[in-house]
C-alpha cells in the first residue's frame, strides 16, 4: 500500500513541508496538532485552553479525513511541562471517555516557545 497525503480543504495547510494527515490503507496518521487557533493565530497562555484547542484541531483533521476521535488507536502527546500531566489526564478522559487509545507522553521542547503541547494520532478510517 502506498501512503497518500490527505487533502483537507477545511483545514489550514501547514506552513512547513508536511501533510496534516496521511492515509495508508485504513490507517490514518495525523501530524502533531498544537493548541493554536488556526483561523486567528491565537495561542492561549492557559494550559487547559491551549490543550482544548489542540484536541479541537485533532478532531477537525480526523473528521475532515473521514475518521473521528472514536476511531483513534494511539496518540503521542508532546508535553512541554510535566506539571501539566494531571490536567492533561483529566482532559484525555473527557475527550476519550470510553475505550481510550494507547498513549505516549514524552516531555519535550517544541519548535514554538508558546506551544505547551502537540497531539499526534493514529486512527482508523472506514473503507471507501
């Protein structure tokens, strides 16, 4: 199977050279989604607000590619500050209330100093 970059007209194209999502068969690989409001460019300094925006961005990419949060099998959440881990867990339980996907949460530095997290995912997509 050949990887196919998913064209997402309703989702802003990244300024860098990568795809928001790539499909291989019935698997969808979603690039890391930061907590930025892509329409306004706003990045909140509040962790919960920024995390909710990152989950909203992830959900929008999944939906546009024919998937959804309920079809996520694995996430990696790149977290800048370990002190936000408990808050992240509460939000994770809210966004994935049943059958939560597996998750890795490395503590890292991100390319923009304003970003407090970035969420990437692997999900399934129904056959066409």
